[in-house]
C-alpha cells in the first residue's frame, strides 16, 4: 500500500467515524430533545442536525461526485442563524435526509481513487488549481471532518446530566 492510499484511507476513516457517531447521537434524540438549546441562547440540536445535513449535502457537488439532494435546507440551516427562519421539515424528515445524504456521500467517496482525491474540488477552477494544488478534494474532506467533529462536540452538551 502506498503512502497516498494510507493518508486517504486515514481521512476516510476519520470521516466515517465522525458521521457514524454523530448519526448515533442525533438519530437517538427525541423531538423534544432536538428542540433543546446546546447552551442558553445557543443553537438547538435540530439546527445542528439540519446544518450538517445541508453542509454534507454540499459535499456532493464540491467533491464533483453528484448533485445536491436537499438544497432546500440551506436558507434555514446555513444562510440564517437558528430561530430566524421557520423549520419547514419535520424532525423525522430531517433525520431521513441526514441518513440519505450521508449514505449517498459515502457511496461516492468510496469510489474515488487516491489520485481522484488529489484532484481539484468543485469550487476551484482548473487554472487556479494549477497554482494552488492544495485546493483538492482531500483538503475538503479534512476540513469538513473537522467541522463535523467541532459541532458534535457542542451537540453532546445536551445529554442529560
């Protein structure tokens, strides 16, 4: 196994581990628990679930592996802060979207070769990528894994004490 494969496999393992633990946590929460604020005046758990569903959905075109599945979540969970927009999907639908997006994303991620991971991501032109090769799919995977882990660390604060 070459070094590139080892690095990519490590990044994919970190992604999958974070998605799996986040899934286990959010999917076990009741509707009432999802409405709880992480801390007084902070995001609710439902907002974090919707936020990461939308953010992970954005990875499909960003990694150039497919179209968005639920762009309708952006206004409520990405563009605006929690509570400023009505949530128009039920918590059960949101949990279903979370699973759908992450299953689709994982299936596509597994298909990419190590060389594919070193190609440009979808928000950089070929010309810019020639000057900035670090703007690749692998760097996106690393940053989105960190983003997910950060918010998971916040979300677990709602566990009963």
